[in-house]
């Protein structure tokens, strides 16, 4: 009985840690969006996207509103968005997106994570050429006529459409666009009255690397360490 309790407690703490990290990431995204385009989501598409993503991870509405108010304050920290590139164990390419108020601290921490994880932090351009930055929209499939929707969204920049997994492993409809068409797709979906579960910019690898289970776990251990860093927003890799 005690063992079951410990497992459940560990699972609960892991879930809380993940939720706290998600809320922190979106809070920073809100701060950046408000500074760039103002606090009104009706006139700020980036903020509107952040609010949609907050809803997808069950971030309370009052926390979202508090993040917007903080972003308008004079004492709000200015976050700088920096992309770091490197290689993990066994040659796996890793991109790490950060939002930081102290780049010196951030790069030192990331270099330590890579070194301890048998990887190496690279220079700008050393890894990103293996990826393509794309807009990724996740939709609830209920009530959507997928074939018709696919045809209608081609003019908005739709490149790929298929099934995927949502935050709670539910089946979702995934749309991908080129980076430059992100805004066009967001606008096209809004005009159709379709509210995405989430809308993100992601780095999609051109090719993936397949490794044996033990080697793959080495890579994922490093990815997990990077994701836990307070300055890290998202981590992308080309491990299959």
C-alpha cells in the first residue's frame, strides 16, 4: 500500500511540475506579446494566441489576466528571446528556445546541461539548418469536414494536415504552415469561427535519427534537463 502511495505522489508532483512550467512559459510569452503589441487581444494576434494556448493547458483565467497586467507595469522584466543550438549524445541535433532577462546566466546554464549530458552547445547556425520553423495548429476534429477544410485552407498556407495527439493524449487535427504563413492561417481559422486548441511556432526536423532504446534515453534525459531550466521555453530535437 505504501509503495502505491509513493508512486501516486510522485506522479502527482510530476504533473504539478509540468503544469508550473507550462504556466511559466505562457506567462513569459504573454509578457513578450503585450510589450510588442499591447494588452488588447482583439488587436494583438500574438496575445490572442497566447491566451488560446493558456486555455489548452488549463491555465486559470485570473492568472492570464494577472500576467497581462504585470506585463503593462513599469517594473516588468524585459525578456529576450534567444535560440541556442547544440548536439546531444550520439549526434542528435537539439534546438533550445529561451526567454531570458540574463543571457550570460542562460548560456552558462545551458552549456553545463549539454556538457553533463554528453552533448555540446554549438554556435548559431550549427544545427538550425536541419530544421524548418513552422506554424502548428491543433484543432478539435468534431464537426469539421476535413477534406473540405483542407481545400479551403490551402490559400492560407496549409502545407500538411493529419491526426496527432493533444495535451491529454486525445486525438486532434494538426495543421502545419510555413513560418511566414502563420498569421494568414490564424486569420483564416478565425474567419471560419474555428478556435484552435493551440497555435505554436515549432522547429520541425527535416530528417530524424533512430537510436537504440538505451541511447535514446540518454538524449531524452538531456532534453528533460533542458526543459526544466527556468529560462527555457521549448526544446526541439531530431530524435525519432
